[in-house]
């Protein structure tokens, strides 16, 4: 895992990037720890997926009730004219979608609940 410091709209963020069949981005405002494999699905209910940076929801790839796999793209977040894939941090079912297409979000806003 590598740690980088980026600046967006004059505000600095520290991000950690993990490379393993996909990209996982965490900022220092929230935790997205991956649970151990022995954790049951009922214990994982309510896991929040946050926006890692401010931007606009360019495209939604999932809807409430969809089954997703770890690393699957949930939405595309456009930030600084770049498209960023927001991916599932674990297998699960989308319990709720907290955003709509073309909605502006801030870093840390809740995008989905698994």
C-alpha cells in the first residue's frame, strides 16, 4: 500500500492506494477496513461507501438490491475532469443508493450502503 498526498481545490488529502486486481482509495477522513474472510454477511450489513473526493456522480452502475463482488464498479465519480471508479470493498448486496446521476458530492459523503 502506498500513501500519497493530493490537493483538490486547494485542500490537501492523504490517500492510500492498494494494488490487487483493482484500485482501493481511502482518505484519512474515514476507514474502509476489509473484514476478515470469516465474517458472516449479516455482520457486514450497513457498510457505508464514501466519496473519496469531491466531484459529480457521472454514472451509476448499480441499484438497490443488486449483488456486487469486491472490486466491482459501483459508480463513476468525475473530479477535476477525470473519471474515477468507485468500487465495492467487499462482496454484498446494495441496501441503499444515497446519490443520483449528476449529483455533486463532497469528500466523505455516503454514496452507497452495502
